[in-house]
C-alpha cells in the first residue's frame, strides 16, 4: 500500500516555494520582537497562558472569566464556503454558552448579515453599506471583542472601534503562496496581506500548520483555535438512498457501462467547489478514472456549482458517471456523507480540511493528499490513507486498497470516527473562549498599541480600498441594476392574465451552461472595504471612548 514511508519528512508548509516574500511584497524591514505587534503578541501570550490555570509560584494574579461577553463577528460575504460556515458555527456555539453575538457585514446587495442558507440565530444582525462606517449603524464600541475572518477587514477595524480585534486565519491563496496571487487584483491583495500581518492585531490560527507559517514568515505568535465538527449531525449510517436518488445533475461518460441487474458498485464521495483550482478536482477525476478501469465505481460529488467544461470533458474521457448534488440545503449534508465506501480529498493545500473531518465523523474511510493542514488530525494508516498531492497513481492505489480490503476499510473508518470525537464543539469552544477572554484582559494595552501604529494602519486602509475596488464596483453595479428593475416594474402597466392562464404549461429552464474554463475564485471575492478617509475620522477619540467604556 503506497503512502508516506516511515521516517519521511512532513509535507512542505508552502507548496509553491520556500518563502512568501519577494521584493515589494509589502512587508517592512523589522527586527523580531521590536514591532508594536510583537508587544501585543507578548501580552496576549501571557494572558492566554495564565487564563484558567492554577496559580504558579511567583505569579501575582490568575485570570478567571467571570462574565459573558458581547462578541461581534464581521462576516466577509454570504457565499457557501467552508470558512464562512466555521465562523457561523463559532457564533452558534458561543451564543449557546450565553454570550451575546452580533453579526456584521458590509454589502450593497444583501439585507442581513447572516446568510439566508444558515439557521444561526444572533442577538443583532447589522448590514453596513459601502458609504457607511460600522459605527454609523451599530455601537461597535460596546462589544468586548470583534472577530474578523479575512485580512482585508483588519485595517478598517483597527481604527473603527475601541474594542479588541482578532483576525481568525483559516487559510487562503495568499497564506500558502499560490501563484494566483500574482494575477489580476491578486497582487494588490497579496501586498495588503503582508502589510496586515505587521499591524497590531491579535491573530488566531485554525491549525498548527497555520501557526507555523505565521511565525516562520511574519514572526507572529497566534492563538490556536481548531475547527469543530458536529458529531450529533455527522454520524455513521447507511447510504441515504432517498437523498442520493435525486441529484441535481448526472455527468455520464459516453463510455460508461451501467451496472448489471443486482450489481452493487462501490461508492466514492467527493465534496468541494469545482471552481477552486486549489481543491485539485482534476486530480480527483483522474484518480477515479484509474480506479474505475480496475474496479467499476459510482461517484457522488457534493459541490457549490456545476463543474466547468474542462472537468466535464475529463469525466467523459475517464469513463465515469458522476452524480452532482449542487448547493444542497445545509441540513441535508450529513445524510449525503453517510454510507459511502470511500471519501476522496485531493486539495493541493489546506489550512485544515473540514470535509475530511466531516467524513471521519460520518464513519467513512478516507483517502487524502498529504498536506500540512490535513496532517493536523490525519495520520497515514492510522485513521486514513495519505498520498502525495501530485500522484494520481498513489491516490488510486490507496482508494483500491480500501475498496478491496474490507477489514482495512473498517479499521480506518473506526479510527477516523474516534478522531472526530476529539474535535467536538464542547472541546473546541473552550479554545475559542480562552482566546477571546485573553483579549479582554489586554483591552487597554492593545488599544494603546493601535494608536501608536496609526500611520501604518492608515496606509494599510488605503491599500484595502484599492484591493477591494473591483468588488465594490461590482456590488454598486448590481445595486443599480436591481433599482432599475424595480423602477421598471412600478412604471410598467399591469397586463391582465389571459382567460385560460391556469391551463398554461410551465416550462423548466435548462441548466446553466458550464464555464468554458475553471474559474479562479479568490477567498476575497465578496470582501469590500470602506473609504479609508472615513476610517481616519474614527481614530482621534478612540482612547477617550475606551476610557468611558471601561
């Protein structure tokens, strides 16, 4: 069975080079330990270490949480993505623990911060328009902590409130040095990312791999907050025949031979967005093509959009039949995971790999690419099988090993389920609370650092406006188109329905055509930033607001 040999070095943290830095990348020259952000990291590290621990000899004060918090989450967009789902789950868990949760977003095209596809309840839901500051629409200074999920929002928040700010790093193209960062608006966003990492903002990391990258590349210390999986929803069970029998679409190769009557073929599950090249679905399809030639299989793909024509052509050449479940309701996801013979995950890089953990909680045997984020909880031949990201043959051999060896499949599935139990909500929310309480303990010190860093924050805020200009313009165009449509609807004369309207046939629209190429969807596709000149107005009285708050 192919996989990492004993004693082999771990996979590289940065799959595209030795460093993220280059001439003009946006990082200032600095000596470790001398930046304002280093002082903030030091204070937070001390508070985090002392929080909730037994007193240590010589330690004067032990920090103990004694009240619930008011926590604002600034959501970057409304798309169904793994990163946003994690932020929403954190909001749910914290509210269940008694904390007050405020959902905030900046947008011209939505009317609520919590996406319509989510059932998360909050204490306040606030939408800020492009020409507004968050303080214009909500008393953000009353919050104990503000959590932001994308680096584009960091400069604005550092001057937009007296509350402590934490940036939760869940991984993206810029963190791993994906060459896409040098295409289009990616370079401006890459420069902004490098600038933001030197600002005095608290950092939380989703995995040890992310912690290491932030420390290695930017000299930053971050608080560890793992992702959790809901093991009461994602549970082992048989195939959900009713749900799987109704795919949105089936991509079937002309060479596909259907099973004979009574024949049961093994089922392999894929989960993820085909529009994101980092997910490596061309590798997954090629791998399953190799498997199918030796052992006929059925493939189920749960995804956010229809695969592009290139992937559809590859499915045809590989002789596969793939059932697509596109954007299913979130409450149906656990059923779609259950009962498959194998789960295949082929990302080129990940900060965590949430679908892998959900598959483990669902009792599936997992084959995954050996990448740093997944290695946070996955071990070859212990709870899954791992293969190099660039090896179709290695991945195919792992899949065939599971399909042909029922005892191995059962052993790994059982161990995978046990692994998932280590990342339940109750265990992970304690990490999150500890990070948030650490920040409230350093509130005044962190604010003082931000005031000293004001020139750098203003430069970063200006860079954020430039980096997000394309998205802001697109939202303004969408808003204008919506307003024009509403005006036409109001001014158009009412047309009476024909007498036999009730007998008219309803014609279903054809499915949308696939894109002609695999589109690159950057993590910041919906992130917008306010004009930095308005942010600057917030800074002068930040310290006096902090004094009144405390």
